[in-house]
């Protein structure tokens, strides 16, 4: 048998090298970070990366980044479906003068953030800044001290979708944000086509400038959602606010159920703008400057099973009542 030519041998070697290189650079479905990791590593369990930013480029879409141990893993920008799941001690995202986590994904994408401590060190812009479309889950996180005075900043979560989107926040603390106009949880769609739904469950929105603000005044989108089993307390300007434009054909609806809205400055609950309605059921509203305010044509409707008392001014009469079913 004739021996292979030198050219053939060299070609075989080159092809093998390229194949190995491609395999080494392939993205994994699950990657790992560690407080003692290195971003030069492949982010495997035995060779973890140091930061979320280092791991995300090595994680495939719809994959997952996990934390091996406690650490400070830095801010990150997310541009694809991914889950960051950290339940083994402190998973810190400490930033100064910037956003903690930026999410800019397409309408078909899903992002999950679980078990993170996101700290703006008093100068951070926004804890989580959502500027695309799609679905965002925030679970069991602690977001605090985003106090930048820059325009559009100082928010724990700044949810500003450009397209159809969904927001789910659960078992999360969003405290001590915004020294001037910042908000614990801000939903502010930037397009009239940015139809948005949200659920806020078992959340604390305390000692922010405003606890929760649904702002459709600029884009006039269709927005609806529920805040349930949530404490909104000690916020300097207001507790729960929903405001739309003076005229709109779309509805903005917030359902409050089993919430405690207490000791907020200015207004505990405020609805204003065309087709803007806040429904209130089984909730406590007390210790606020004004308990409930409906600025016409905004509407506040109650299921007549609330405790709205002990405010400096319990507020304007409820716009309408809804019978229990």
C-alpha cells in the first residue's frame, strides 16, 4: 500500500487542530462561576469562571449559569435567553455608576434571575434595567442602594419594554433606592405596542422614593397586572402609583390583593389618567399622608373588604365599588 503523501498528512493535522479548537470554543448548556474562579477558564464545574460577564459568552442560549460558592460576580448585560441561578451563599452584583444587570432580549426570549444580591453602592443607575421585549423572572433577589440622580435612574427595577413583554417578581426585597425620583419597581413601556403583563408576589418595596410606579403616560400601552402579598412601606413620595395619559384607548389595570401599604409620604395609592384603574381587595392602607387618591379620569375600585384608615387623610372617596363574587 502506498504511504500517504506529506501534503495529505499535513492536511489531516490541520483539520484535526481546527476541530479541537472548535470543540474547545463550543458553548455549554450549563456553566459555573466561583469566588475563586478565572474568566480564562471554560466555566466548567471543575474550572469555573470568575464573573457572570465571563460566563455568559460561554453559555448557549436557553442555558444556565450557576454559582459554585459565594462571591462577587459583577454586572452583566444579557442579550439572549438565559437563567442565572445562585442558591449557594451570597451571589453579589456590586456596581458603581452603572446598571447592575441589563436585559435587552427579543420577544421570544426568557430571562431568569434567582438568588442574587444586587447593590448599587449608593451611586448605581438601576439594579435591573430591562430595555427589550420578552419575559423576565426575578426570584428571591435583594436589590438596594441604586441612588443615582441621573435621568431615568435610581430604580431597583427599571422595566422599560419596547415590545410585548412579561414581568414576574417574587420573594424579592427592593429597598433603599432613589434619593430624588427613583422608584423601587418602575414599569414604563416605551412604545404603544409594548403590551405588558406583570405579577408581583411576596415582595417588599420599602424606603424607596416611590415603591411601585406603573407609568404609561408617554407610550399609552396596554398594561395589566397584579400585586399580591406585598409590603409597600416607608417610601418617601408614594406607595403604589398608576398613571396614564390624558387620553388613551388602551387600558392600564393594577389589581392589589392582600397587600400592606403603610407609612408612605404623599399617597398610599394613586390612580390618574384615561382608562387607568386600580382595584383594591383584602388590603391594608394606613399611616400614609393620603390613603387613596383617584385623580379623574383615573379610577380606584374597592371590593369593600379593605382596611383604609389611620392615614392623615384617608383620601378622596373610592371611585367605585365592586361586589364580592
